[in-house]
């Protein structure tokens, strides 16, 4: 039952993702940058000494023991595959109780055969987004190293998640950095209501991200952004739960919206490790969907041909691209605020994930994102705009023939519908001004699948007539 947990510390460490660098850091190091080259770090395991399970079905037995919070958590019941924390240090609030839903109505919209589209609904997490999968892991690591303050920059969901973990456990003070005017009300409401110290700086997410790294270094505050490799360990479990829901069969495609590219990076690591451990025979293909207004990854991967290149992605291509963004003063701009990011911190890890998992990148316009979001809502599960990029992207890949009609496709719905009611209301609004104010300037021309309220005088006859007419 405690396989893989009673281990000596050096079977677990942090390792530079670039194979030729060879930089390492101790498990409890919190600088989250390679000491040799400054690059990204992985949490690395010496699996030979950790004895992970030899079959994935082994995990099923834990459900019978779900009165144990570590077996109830959709993250920690897979802890033998992220074995960095001793059980008594694990901080869980019941995250990861999420569902994989077969979604034929949305599947038809995407262009897939019945039974082929699945939506992994991560909005069911305690704070309403997938971020809780990672936060429980980062928070646990923070506790292992004795931190009492944790910070993040956020487009909203990371901060909401951190605020929930801090308030629910009372163990840490949350310090969150947000850009001005860029955060949806649902998410800001969470940060404030859960008592996080909320620092709103005059700038956008990319600015806030730079500042939080400087500040947390200066003040020794534990950083929970997705440069933190422990967070990504928790997010691997989204893939384990999908496999579990598919009776341990690997789907053909995982489609995920891309912002800071932490999620796709963790998915890639999950599959690389499952292959290494001989627990699966092949990985699924990965598709990352950018918003067209924040499409750095799409540009670099599909237009400039940037690749992992055995751990040495062409730095001049990346630098040149960011220089051109600066010169042309291009800032990220999309209704999908959770992915409104032009400097993705996990770029190189994402390249590795796509290299190992036959990846592709696409972009979706705000029009396509909102139309897909309306279809997702009409199909049963609601989501916030960024999440719907996955469905819009799957539709595009289907149309291009890259996804076949018979492929089994899982789109990740990263965040809950109620995170951003403003966008939803504007889309369905009967009032042109509301539509224009929120969406018009973003190039959204029509609400293709709007479900508008019917306006009637307060007269019984008129109300009855309207219902008969429209139902
Ligand atoms: C954070 C977030 C994303 C982006 O995920 P990355 O790991 O940063 O690429 C997408 N959707 C939602 C709802 C999010 O909160
Ligand atoms: Zn390095």
C-alpha cells in the first residue's frame, strides 16, 4: 500500500530538461531554474528505487479505500507515479474528482463519429479549474520545505486555486499578482473572498509573471506558477484519470488549450513516464490550441518550425520572434483570458511533449472559441472561453483531415462555465451594445449559437403566446 513512498531522498531530485546540460537540483530546492543553464527543471525519479506499480489497473483498488483522503483525491490516489511527498505532508482538499463525459452533440459539431468525442471536465475541481491538480502538489512541496507564504502571477485560475488551498488549510498566506483589467469577475471574486493578498499591477499577465519571479526571489516566497515542476507533477494525473475512465485504453488525441503551456508539458511527461515504465505501449497525439490573439506557440511551432531538436530548440528563432513582438508592440489579446499569454514559460517543455507525442498546434479565433463554447454548453457541460479553444481546435483539425472521424478524441475542459459570466452573457445578449462592448472589438461578428432571452410584456396572454411560439 505504501509502495514507492519509503525512499531515500536522492532517488528524487530536480533535473534540467536539456539532456546535454546535466544540471540538477535537490528535491527541496525552490529556485525552479537550472543552476547551470537557467532552463526549466523536471522532477526526476529513479524509478528502479521507487518500485512503481507494474500495471495501471493496480490503481483501481484504491477506490474501495476512499475513506482515506489520499485515496479519495483524484491526484494522490496516483501518488506512486508522483512519489515525491511523504503521505503525512500531503495537502489534499478532495481535488481531481472530475469526469470524462462522452459528448455526441459536441462531437457532431466537431465532425466526429458518435462515441468518439470525450470531454474531460476539470471545472469540477474545488476552485473550478484544472489548476487544483497542480496546486495540491505544489502546496504539498511548499509544506515539505517549510514555506509560509506562496505567490503566483495569474490570469485568474491559478490565484483562485492558491487562495482556496491557503484558506482551506490555514497553512499559508497567498500573495497573488494580477494584471489590471484582465481578470474575469468569477476568478477575482474567488481571490478576494478567500482572503488572498491581491496585488494588481499596472500591466498584463506577462508583466505580472516577470514581477512575481523577481519578488518571490527577493522575499523568499514560495512560487506556485507553472515554472514550479511540482505543480506539473499533479497535473499529470488528469491523464491518468482519462486513461482510467477509458478502461486504460489510450485515446488517439488529447486536445488542450495552451497558455503558459504547463498543462501540455505535464501531459507529455505523464506519457513519457508511462512509456518508460512499460505501463502503456504508445502515447496519444497531443494538440495544443492557442487563441489567435495570443498565438506565440502556434507561430513558433507551425510557422517558424521550432522543434525540440533533441533538447536544443533554436534559440535565435525564439529570441527573434519575441523581439518582433516587442518591436511591433504586440500584446496578447483574446476573450479567452486564461490563455491570454504571449510569453509561455513552459515553451521548451511543451516542445518536448509534442516531440514525443506527435504533436500539432493550432490557433482559434475568438469567434470560433465562443461558438464552440456555446456548443459545449448546449451539449451539457459548460466551460469558460479558454477551455472551448480545445473544441474549436479539434473541429479545425478534423476539417483538415488530421483528426479522422473515427479517432477517439479527448478535449480538456479546463475551467468552469461560471468563471467568466461576462463573456457568456454578452454572447447570448439581445442587446447589441452589451455584445459590442465585450465582443465587438475582438472581431466577434455574430453569436452563431446564441440562445437569447425572449422579451415579453408582463401580461399572461403574451407570456403564453411567447412560450407556445418558441418551445
Ligand atoms: C491556466 C489555464 C489554461 C492554460 O493552461 P496552461 O497550462 O497555462 O497552458 C487554460 N484554461 C484555463 C481555464 C486555465 O485556467
Ligand atoms: Zn540546464
